[in-house]
C-alpha cells in the first residue's frame, strides 16, 4: 500500500472515530430527552437535526474513504461515486445552513419579550419543520451535478480539461462554463449563510458584552443558562467560519488554477477541513450542553425515579 494512501486512510479514520460516536451520542441524548419529556425545544430540534446531518457527513464520506484508502473495501464505482458525493455534498451543505439556523434562533432568543424580533422567533419555531424541508429541497437540487458528472476512476481513461480528481472518483464537467457555474453556486451557497451567521454571532457577542457590564440580577440561573447557550452557538459558528473558510478558499483556488484540479491532494484537503467541522461540533455540544450531559449521566447511572426527576431538572 502506498504511504500516501495509508496516511490518507489514517486521517479519515481519525475523523470517523471522533465524529461517528460524538454525533451518535448527541442524537441518543436528545432522543432520550424526547422519550422522557415527549417534546423538545426548537433549539434542541435544530441541534438534533444538525447532529444527524453531521453523522451523515462523517459516516458516509469519512468512513468509506477510510475503507477505500486502507483497501478494506472498494465501493467507488460509478454508482458508488455518484451516491457518496451526492450524499456528502448535500449533508455538508445542510450542516452549514443548520448552523446558521441555530445561530439565528439563538440571536432571536435574546430579543426582549414582546418585541418584533421575539415574534419572529415564535414564527420560526412554529414553522421549523417547513424550514427543514425547504433546506433539504434547496440543497438537494443544488447538488444534482454530483449525480450527472461523477464517475469511478476505473471507468475514466483520463481526466478531462474540466474535471476534478477526487482520488477514487472523477467529477468531469462537460465545459468550462459548467464547472465555473457550479463552483460559483457552491461558493455562494456557503458564503451567504456564513455571512449571516457571522452577523448573528456578532449580535450575540454584543449582547453578552452588555450583560457583563451590568452588575446585579444577571447571575441568576436563567441568565447563566442563556449565556451558556449563546457562548455554545458562538463557538460552533467560529469553528464553522474557520474550517469552512479554509475549505472555500481551497475551492476558489481549485477553480482559478487549472493544475490544482488534477491533484487529488487539493480535494482531500477540502474534504478533510469540511468533515473536521462535522467531527468536532459534537465535541463542542457535549462539552457545553447541559441537557446532553444530564441525559447521558442519567442514562448511564440508571438512578431511581426520584433521582431521575432531579437530574432532568438540572438539564
């Protein structure tokens, strides 16, 4: 086995080992909370959906890339390439947009009761299911190029002038216009939520700063919980902006430098940085979300009923 493939396989294995159990743990915690309380808060539903999408990113792309790199399995034929790239790109984009929805909801949550922004939060919570459906339809349609132009390397004799090398797959676009249009659409799809979530996080940071300047009445449990939730969202957005900023920077470089498209190293770097968010975000959630921590402690210790009620009240 070439050393490059071994190193590649170990990097993807690291993402898989961290990301799959991490996202599965977050999902399990919220499902337990749903089972015991028969409902979830809108913010919890968004985090649950985000963890599910991130599990798709890591489980589908990183796990299969690990198996292929270490030559434990070979699923990257024409059909395999189309399916994996389509699912990965759709779930990756959904992860971005759901992070924005989470930051926007948290931003609206700090609005004064009775204000217009507070009413927007109520509307968003009421129609959250339609928001999810819209995002799924939007991102599924925008990744249709993966189905049309993806092929296995064994079935392509050489990379075309408008193709991208993704190690075990090729994405061969029919023309320069098609690859530039697809690239611009992907960059726009990522930059728009990035700018919006950065704005939402800036508003949250201003809110936290103003609260820190006030003396009394803000150290109650409600205020503390509000600040913890806001800081968690800001941490997730910061992680996103850094990692996906690198990802999109590499993608723009790929579009502008023709030679970069023929190297699988460039594609590997993009996939690694974008998958790194899906692997690390559950670590941030588990470390900072008291509901997740509380549910996991209750489930592991299996306390009596009277203690379970106490544990749930601390979540």
